C-alpha cells in the first residue's frame, strides 16, 4: 500500500487515470440500469 502523499505528488490526473476503470464501471452500470428501467419500467 502506498501513502496518500505519493498520490498527491504524482498529481490529480494520474490519480484519476488509476481509478478510471472504477469510474467507467460505475457510469456504465448506472447507464445500463437506466436503459433497463426505461425499456422495462412499465412491465416491472
């Protein structure tokens, strides 16, 4: 495990890139759930 000081030293952009997979996963999951909700909301 690395400390928060190392993350701050590398800058904001590398920290965002390091978590881009998690961010994309969350956004994709929200978008997928919204699509299912709009397509089948009246049935559910």
